[in-house]
C-alpha cells in the first residue's frame, strides 16, 4: 500500500509548463504580490462546479444560487485572517468555485496555510490536493461551525468541530472571522450596486483598507 501511494503521489507531482505571465487583473487586489504562476493540468478534469447555482461537490447538499437568481455577478473572493483582517480580494464574474480559492492561495502564499476554513471546504480539499498535493500536504481544510449545519450530507471529516475535539489548538481559531468581515461589507453593498464596476472595485478597496487599519489599531490597543 505504501508503494502504491508513493507511485500515485509521484504521478501527481509531474509538473507542466506554467502559464505565461498575464497583465495584472484590475479587479484583483491582494497585500501579497503574485509569486507563482498558475500551473497547467491538462490531465485533470476541469472544475465542474463553476456555474452559478451548481452543486458543490458530489456529496455536498449546499447550493450557491443567491447571485444567479438575481442575475448578479459572483461578487468578491476575499481572504481573511483569524483577526478579521482582509488579505485582499478579486472579482468573480460568475458563481464562486473552488478554483477561486485555489488561485488566491497558490499564486501568492509561499507556503500553504496550516488551516484553511472555508464554507465549502468539503469540495475545496480534494480540488486543491489533487492539483498540488505537495504544496497542500500539511494543510487542513475544514468547514466552520456556522456553515457546517447546512452540510447535511458531508462527512464529519470536513468539519472544524471534529478536529477541535482532539486538537485543543484548533479551538483557538476564530472560525467566524470571515463572517465578521462579510457583515462589515454589507454596509457598502447598496452603495456599490449603483456604481460602475471600476468605481465599485476602488470603493471596496478603500473600505477594506480602512477596515484593516481600524482592526490593527484595535488589536494594538488591546495588547497595550
């Protein structure tokens, strides 16, 4: 079994030529510069869950239909730390898919995060590990407690609470950090809906910059 696993891993680690460098996307703002190119995986099937309203994984019962029903874009893909500080964001033209999270991490993180909390981690984990098993070898993908209630057909192995019961360090993770940031963004939802795309992106960028600054100042005051 060990030799079989090694052979499978070796076959997965075969790299293909990276895609050529593309002009920076005007709808993409991250505090970390792009340090990797997006590799090409011609032998892997494309993500089949990119369409708005599509099912997220073979077993997952959750759907993403909020935007498609209202004929809106997919919104923003945002990366948050456990202190509700936003690392950055990029625009999503259609329904949010695993590829959006995958690209945000692979192209900017020199080392994969130890824990990734995502509301569709049940589908994100196999997607990331299949494409970059070495990079995500030590990463734990989990669904936070708030969203876990809606994953009625997913196994407990996808939930943060399952691991926190055996690893006390995981109980210290603020799994609701992203939700706190998302609630803050609701303050500008109505405003950006009346703006052009360029103005909406710029307005969101400034709002998050101010939000991050206030969070950092608050943390420093608590430490003092």
